[in-house]
């Protein structure tokens, strides 16, 4: 069992809570206060707070964090594909499937996208429906709209 340290950040999106392992790798991020039984240790996760704050203030467009999300090999493949979507750009689920070599697997890619344990940093908000509409977001469409607006992305109504 690895050590896990939690922290929270108050932001324009509300409270963000996240966890780092003993090596400082980010393992999860969620919208809302921390619900874990482990104690909050902001010092051990300060590098995550700093980079999230910079991103949310528009002064950071890429993250320099070591990530350690738990997931299946397929999920991790999708999440790696998400990290290759540049700031300020969106692609469809089908395009993401094509980019990771899984043409025709848009639905499975969408499910893996929805299971992303590190939203924002692994930018699942940059994936939209094939028709150019917002698509889904496990952390709520209002949060997805805010993240897209932060990156100056405008979608069709």
C-alpha cells in the first residue's frame, strides 16, 4: 500500500481536491471537497496546487507533473492520448480513437474519457461530440464549459 496525501484548492470552479503519492506523483483530482479518510497535507501536494492555480489564472498552458493514474491499460492509453491535445484545441471522441490507433472505438474511448481520475491535468474536457457540441463531462457540463472558456474555446450552440 502506497502513502497517499490529499490537498484542496479553492478556485473559480469551486473546491478542487487531489491526491499525490509519497513520490509526489498526482494520482487523482476531483471537483468538490476531499472525502478521503486520509489527512489533508497541502505541503506534499504544493506543486500540484501551484500549477493548477497558474492554469486557472491563464498563466500556464501545460502541466509539468508526474502522473500516476490507476486504470486499465486501455484507459491509460486513452489518457495518454488526451495529454497530447494542445491547450485551446478540441477533438472528437472518434478523432481521439483514431489518434491512439483504435479507429471505430469512439464509444469505448468516451467511457475511458469519463473514467479519467485526473481531469483538467489529463484534459478530458478537450474532447467533444462529433457534431461539434460539448459532449459529456463526468464533473458536470458547467465545469467543462468553464474550462473550455478558460482556454478560449467556443463551441456551436
